[in-house]
């Protein structure tokens, strides 16, 4: 085979992963739980080459993404005793520059394509562990639907992989509205911010404990398709995670004025009886969790806010 192509969806964590227990093996300190986004995906084509190269949307990758990519290929070759180099062409169907997490779908698609090209025939669990070496959240993007990423307890990481809990047909009415906001370049990478948080934050251990208690409640809420419970738990988990960053030294903040504006709009909508909730990751953009029944009302409100660059509506 001369080339292989694979597609993977982005995912948003409802119960967050934040912090590593092993940096080289990318082992998380805690379990996380996510939902896949059918509107946001990466398509990746890989072929054998004389040198490693990476094109994202037809343009040579930035130094930062190249670093992570080269690191991943080094680990991949070592793990599967492969000598080749690879030409990788990755296309995101969403704005890469808008600060949306493309590393999860990117590394998941790369993993799936390499598995095909090199004829490895890896099972999902192994694919998840391999994608994890690119980016922790990528371990969840080798599946669709609602996905649990187990932290594992072994030091070699052989029990740190993701698994699907509900498939993508479980909750057809669930919607994730991605609100892309005006923003400059990312202030600090998630890896660096995680490191500062785990080593200095005064509230980190407490958040991990609380988040671990929320996880079974979240799985139960998704099983029941209870948007109020899912949204409330997701907001608590997200706000707790961002608080751990504010309590770190130096303090880290990914929100900007527009972020707060969207958060307040979501809260006001909810006060007026519309079922919608927010979650935010390592950047200023907001993801609104709601249902197809409420989608129109939410979109009408969001469209009126200043600082909103683009709105993407996604199902699972
Ligand atoms: O996988 P990374 O290194 O991009 O980290 C993801 C961290 C969060 O998006 C903030 C949370 C998560 O679980 O996806």
C-alpha cells in the first residue's frame, strides 16, 4: 500500500482530563469522559517518505505542532519497530487557527491511518493507547459517541486507554454548539499549563477528588439523557478545572472578556427556562451543551453577541 487515509472526530470532555502522572507516556492523573462532535473532523493521509513532514490544511505545520508530531513519530517507530519516515497531510473541516482543539482528532486520524499503512491491525484499545502518545485527549477520538478515558494505574501505561460507553446513536437530540471567539495566539500550551497546575495549584487535589465523584453521576445522567444533570455536572467540572489553573503559580487564565459574555448569556437563557449549559477548554472558546429542542433559541441569542466569530452546531 502506498498511502492510507483515515478520518476522526473532535471530542469535548464533559468530565475533564487535566494533568499527567507520566509526561513521556502521557498518562493522565484522572479519568475523563467525552462526547464526539460529528461536525468537526480531521482527515489524514499518510504515505512512506524519505523524511517526516506534516501539512495541515495544505500548509507546513507550525513549529509547535511539528514538535508534538515528531515526538509522536519517534515513539511510534520505537514502539512498533518501524524504520520508515512518513509524509502526513491533514485536513481539518473546521478553522484550525481559531483555537479549536484539533490535536485530538488530528492524532486520532494519524494513528488510524498509520495502522492501515503499516498493516499493524491494532485493536481499538491499542489504537487509543497509541493516539494517547500524541495528545491525551486523542485517545478518546478513536471512538465516536460518549467515551471514557481510563487513567490506569500501571507505570507502563498498558491500562491507560479509552473505551466507548454509549455509541453515537444513543442521544440524537444532544447538541454541542461551538462558539468561536476572537482571540490571539494560545497563551500557553495545555501540556505546560497542566505541569504548572499539578505542581503548584492549591486546589488541584480537591478538584480531582470532586471530579472523580462527578464521573459516575455524569455517566448516569447521559444514560438517562438528562440534559440538566449533564450540563450542571459539566459546568461544575469545567469551572473547577479553570479554578485549579487560577490557583496555580504563576496563575493561568484561558478566558477573555468574550468568554464571560457567552457564559453570562448562557446563564441568562437558562434563567429564562432554556436548557443550555457551557464548557470551556484550554482556550477562550465556549461550547454550549443543549438539545435540538432548544437549539434555535440558543443560536438566536448567541448571534447577537459581539466578539463571536463563528458558530458551529454539532450532534454526536
Ligand atoms: O489532550 P490535550 O493535551 O490537548 O489536553 C486536553 C485538555 C482539555 O481539553 C482542557 C480537557 C480534555 O479532557 O479534553
